[in-house]
C-alpha cells in the first residue's frame, strides 16, 4: 500500500509498551530501524520507515527519518520507498520553505519516477491526488491562487473517483480559500 490506512493513527505508536513502560512503541521501532540499517536489511528498513512515518511527522521528528530515507536510497537504490514517505519529504520541504524542492519531489511521484510498484491504478490515482493537493497548498502558500486552483480541482476530482471523501474535503477546503482571493479577471480567465 502506498499509504497507511487512515485508522492507523500516530497515537497507536506513542503509547507506552506494556512490558517496558519506560519506552513507547515508537522508541522500540526506532531501535529496530537502527539495527536493521546496521545489518543491511533494507527491505525491513523501508517497512519500518513506512510504519513510523506518520507518527514521527505528527510529533515533529521527521527530519532524522527522512535523512535515513536519503541514506537508504544511496546505499540501496533498488529498495522501494512508499509514496507516503516520499510525499512526506515534500511536505517537510514545503514546511521549511523549500517550495521548489517540494514541487520537484511531487513531480517525481506523479511521473512514477520513484520506483514504487502500484498494485492497481486506484492506488496510483489516490497517490496522484494527494500530490496534487500538496501542490495546490504550495501555490496557496505562495498566494498564487490561480495556479493553486487547477491541481486542487484535479485532485478533488480524482479523490471523488477513488471515493476518498476526506481527500475531496481537504482539496475543496484549500480550493475555497483560493477562489475567494481571486480578482474578477482571474476568475473569468479560469472559467474559460
């Protein structure tokens, strides 16, 4: 799967371990990740990165994980990294202000240059829609409303097609914020 299921929340990993209450499940998985990297078990490294990604982003600990992703790609370029993690790097770049870097990562995912093998077209479309949403957010952050609208509309349409209601609503939320900022001549140009 390119993305973790929505019911897999970061809080599941942040709870204390029953056997050793002084460490969380996240801490244990990070230790396993370190040991897997040392033993060059790159498939396990990629799986652990995928599992930890959402929790570490939620608790603002993505940077070391994404550094490990870069190292994994350097030492084992044939090991596939889930699109969720690749898109996370675009989100982190966006948050840090490297918008061109974020757009480059998004383009790589959309053009299927990241090496991920999708099980079916629906998985790819869901991934593409998530990328278009982030692309729209980037243009929104730059106050380039007219450039934000096309990827957001396309993203919402794709999310609708794959029946992802949450994806549709997130695209429409940013889209509505862009539409209310347009001047009349910009809106008229987009309608054509």
